[in-house]
C-alpha cells in the first residue's frame, strides 16, 4: 500500500514551492528585468500493487523562468536602434537650435555689416560711417568665432560622452562576466530561484549594454554566454571581460576613438559601426558637427577673402592701395593647420594647403596618400574625398623646380614645405581646408581712413561723346611694372574698334599723345550668359560690367590721386553680398550658411522621425517580453488561492494518514 504520509508530505512540499514562487513573483512585480517563474511539478514513481500501480505523490522537477530568447534578441536590436536615433536627434537638435537661433546665428551680423558698408558707399568721406562699418565687420567675425566655439563645445561634450560610455561598457562587461561565473557555479536555469534571478540580472545587464552598442549573445557551456558588440568584437568571453577605453584619435588626437583592451594590448574599433548610443555619438560628431564646422569655415573664408581681395583693388583716403580688412586666409600658420599627418613610420614632412579659388572651394575633408616617391625627383599621391569616396591622382613631376600641386575641383593646392625624411608609399595625410576658418576669422584693419572705398589708383572715365551704353571699371592691377602702366603723367585711352560684334570687343589702346600702344588690334570675348568682358590695357584689367560699347567709344584710364568722394570700390564690395561666387558660382555666402542650416534642420527632422519609429518598435518588443515574462497580479492572486487550497488538501492527507495509523494502533491493543 502506498505511504499516505509521504504522499501528503510531497503534496505539502510542492504546494509550498508553488506558494513561495508565486509570492516571489508578486514581490518582484515592479523589479526591472524580472521574469515570472513557474514551478514544474511531476509525479513520482508509481508503486506496484498486485496487478496495478498506485501513485506515490509528486515532486518539484524544476523552477523555470517564463522566457522567450527570440523576444529578448529582438528587444536588444530595437533598444540599440532607438538609442542610436535618440542620440542622433539630441545632437542634431542642439545644432539646429544653435545655428537657427537669432542670438547665435551669423545672419544678422552679416546683414548689419553689409548695411553699414552701403552707408560708407553713400558717404565715402564720412569717417563715422567707416568706423561703424569696421565695428560691424568686427562683430560679424566675432559671431563666427562664437558659433565655432559653441560647436567645439558640443564636439568636446560628445567626446566626454564617448569616454563615459567606455567606462559604463567596461562595468557592464565585468558584471556580465561575474554573473556568468555565479550562474555556472549554481548550475544554471531550472535549479531554483537563485539561478533564475541571476539569469535575469545578466539579461538586464546585456539589455543595458545594448543601449550603448549593438549586442549579440552566444550561449556556451555551463549556462554562460559570450557577448559580442558592433560588427563582432568579443567583449565578454565566459568569465573574462575586456576593457573598453577611450584613446586619442589618429591623426587628430581630439577625435577620440574607442579601443578594446585585454592583457595590456589595445585594439581600436570603429565607433561608427558599433550601433546604439555610441554609434550615435560618433556619427553625430564625425558626420554632423565636423561637417557644420567645415561649412561654417567655408562661409566665412569666402566672405572675408572676397572682401579682402576687393579691398586691395581700391584706394584709401590716404591715397594708398587697400590692405586686408580681415585675416589672411593663406597665412603660413593657417595653411599648415589644414594638414594632419597620420602616425606611422613612413616618413616625415610639413605640408600646407593654400586656398586658391573660392568658386570651387569645398568644405569636404580629403585623404592624401603617397603612391610613389622618387626622392628629389618626383612624387605622386592619391586624393580621396572623405564624404563622396571619389579618388583622384595628382603628382609633382619635377621636385627640383616645384613643390606645390593643385587638387582638381577643390579650389586648393598643396605645398611640400619641408621634408625631414623621404615619404614612403602609403604615407597618409588628412586635409581640412575650411575646418578652422570660423575660429581664425578676425578683423585686421582698425583705421577708418584705410577702408578702400575709392576705386583703385587707376580709374575709368567714359567720354561724353560715347554713343554706346557700356560701363567699364578697373577690376585688377595686373602689372605695375608694365612700361605703359597708368601714372599721373601717363593716362591711357581705350577706343572701341569697328570690328567689334555681339560676341567680341575689338579695341586699341592709346597714350596721352594719341600714339597706339598695342602693336595689333586687341580683342576680348563677351560672355554670352553675363554679357561681361575683360579688357587689358597697360597692365591694368578693365571689366565691361554692363551695357554695349559701340565703335569709337572711348574710355580713359587715369591715375586716381586721392580717392576723395569716390565710392566705386565700396559699391563693388556691396555687390559681393548677392554675388554667386561659391559652390561653382551657384551660391552666395549667405546661401552657403543657409544651406548648412537647412541640412542640419533636415537631419534633425529625419532623426526625429526615425527615433519615433524606433521607439514604437522598442515598445512593441518590450510588450512582447512582458506578455511572456511579465508578472500578472490577477493571475498570481488566483494562483495564490489555488496553491493555498492545494496546501490545505495535502495537509489533510497527512491528517488522514495519521488517523489511519492511529486506528491501526488502536485495533492492535
């Protein structure tokens, strides 16, 4: 006969396990990462009784978590994606607010400067107007400086977040490795509440890690897991965890990178490929903040350099050729700061980047790599645009006669200023033509008398007898050493020839005595789109600005002695506000800045949409986990009553067994 007492006791034990587990579930209803636990009860072996078998009770087979590994994996992916887009949105929104805010934007200062510049054009002899112009010009470059510093602070803040992320990831990796060890010690799932709670803690740490980087998990022996991040870098291998550290970038030390450190050795990993919040930080820094810095530099370099060049074509109140209003964009320090040498043992040289053409100047950074070098003879490079990936080949064929080469379609040239040791194949440099433009921008001229409002020392005078409508102005002083260069004693006269037509101006140049200076008739093609043409006389470049010259029209080039009451150079400066001289002559300076604002605004909007979508997916995957693993209080309350009844019934079996035993004893007396 079956042992009623043992059967009753087994019922009590299993009921106690169910009651304890249910109570544990209820107690942890608000515990983050907790998975509901269930008791698996099975029948014990039956006892043979004659030709039949009688049950002997029940036993607890295991206590398991309600867990779906596929839901967990999906939640990790969605957590990483949401963290990535959330970080992208946070950083982009910060930039968008900065660039478009009236108090920090450069739009108003630029408009104010051109407004005061127009006032000088209206009152060229008024020192007060000139003073206001210089003050507004100084305020404009100061605003560019301030805006750059705000972007630089955001850049540094991202670096600080990257450094902090490295510390958090290391702590999480060590926690996962420690939990692996504890789980292996107690025997893994099914071995009671202790192991299950450890598994929950490990999953919680892994989920937290997935906020920072893409995370994948591979189960190993003894219920441990290996954890991989990014594109497959091992972070936790069983009971061993690698350290994540922040290291200086190459070639820019300020561009922090992440590395995995194990046994004293560090291996740099690509932060942009890690996913999660960390990839959001790297992508925002490298693709958004740096790009904005470069575009801001392009805008102010174009603006200040164009004004400088026009200033140098004019004449001051002191009768001198105008000098730079702003900093020289091609100073030695500026040119050398645009080149970064990568750390290697492939030679050492000092290179510089000179900005030659504003119309093709690009904010894109370039990678310059040596492909061939014959010391003292020739050198060849590949040049890759870091944004588009386009690669071109450039070279210096004779190092004995030249040390500078042009980079096609970039508006810049690169000079080899010095070479300490020969550059070997593979030696690499990063070129940043516009990165520090906004930081370096400064006002150089402080004397209002030296604002070159007047036309250059050579001015044009149209004859009153002209029948055409042409307006000419001096656009450049090409060669002051020319024997026929205009001076106070030697004016020149340009006379339009009858051979002119709609596509070309034919002309001759005469000195003050009426003698023809040119040996043969000169010609200047007329641009079919703009209607402009460029004429040259005695080392002076003269531009047809508008109108049409007719045969025998005359224009005299005279030396402009004082610049008194002359505003023509200042008018040329005001024209620069609307001149499309940037981005292949398709954009003004303001267009470049507005384009940057629009680009950042679009990135912010796109990141916002992506973040909202990722948030929905993350919530859905979390709800899927909760459906499987979450604690339902109504269900647990019902279970509590049910197991309480089971316990009472099992206890009653023990009572019955005791009564039967007592009856047997009494019967034997």
